[in-house]
């Protein structure tokens, strides 16, 4: 599904990613761990096409297509979704209108007819139930006045509506209490199919306990320095990143 080869990325003249190699296949969940400033969010921003980041070397393909040549809009329509670390508020834009525009633009890209108002509202009710999103929130402006947990739940609701092939969860667990984390993680798990994949960026083991990644990567200093199974995340949780640095230097 997603193949990254020798990816180098800079921002403001400073190199952040220094040669990333990563392959994610259909149906796989990969976790990306690393200290603050290691380049985790840089990678997610590059994958969705944030214009502030400059790719200086390397290639990224998504389902056989050159991802770096696509506009951010095309990447979204092709099935890439980013759950933001800090979701923004959009005052004056209702969730209903926001999501209906997004869903129908995606359908237009795929040469499908737009959903009628009735069809859309039925779909919205179905997806809202998956993530236990309160109907009152769904009828308000996008994220306006939402708590941190409500914003993150709303991100997973948007993911449910758009049904992406590849989801990037950028510290979706940040600021969530135990109950909100469970709801968000369970909502994500209900949306999984054998064809969908995800890259989960997190600092904490607790989210991975719910999502159960197939592969765990550790990103330090702009490079993936270690890859392993779920036990790698447990080891990092118990011993920290300094242990890994010492192991590499030994």
C-alpha cells in the first residue's frame, strides 16, 4: 500500500528526516514511537502534503502511485486520512455541512453520484453510533467548544465517514482520559477492514494495547533505528529511549 524509500525532509533549511525507509501493506497497523522532535509529526505532515515541508530526496508511493506528485486534496481523495494531534475549530461551519461537502467531493473524485440529504443523514447516524458521538455535537460547528476528548472522537467520526484506505493517527491519544481513549480506540477498531492500514504515532503503550499493531518502529534523530513486533513498544515503555540509544552505541 505505502512504500517510502530514502526519504529526506527539511523545513526552514533544517533537515528533519534523514533517510526513512518504510513499507506498510494492506491491513497492517504500524506504530511509530520516538522522543519529541524526532520527526514523527514531520513524517505525517509530509504524507498528507503539508506545503511547509520540503522533500529533498527519496520517493513515496501509495497503491502504486507517486504520492509526492499529488496535491493534498488528491491524497485525501485517494484514501489518506490524518487525525490531527490538535484538531482545529472551524466556527460557523456546521459538522453536517462540513462532512457532507467532504463526502460528496470524495465521491465526485471517484466518479460516484453525490449523496442526497436523506442518504447522507442516514450514513451520518450510522457512523456516529460507531464512535458514540453525541448528536448534539454533530449538529454544532466543527470542534467549536468541544473538549479535548470530544475533538479526538470527532476525528474518528470523520474517519468513519470518509472510509480511508490509510489512516495516520498522530498522537490521537494525547490528552485523553481512560474512558475517552477506550471509545476512540474501539471506534477505530470497528472501522478496520482487511484492506485498510494505519500508521499510529504515539508516546504511550496504552493506545497500542487497544490497537494491537503488527509492527513497531522507533524513530530517533530523523531515522528509523529499530523495528520489531509489539514487544518492542513494551520494552520502550519499560526502559525508555535512552536504553535503546545505549544499546546502539555499545
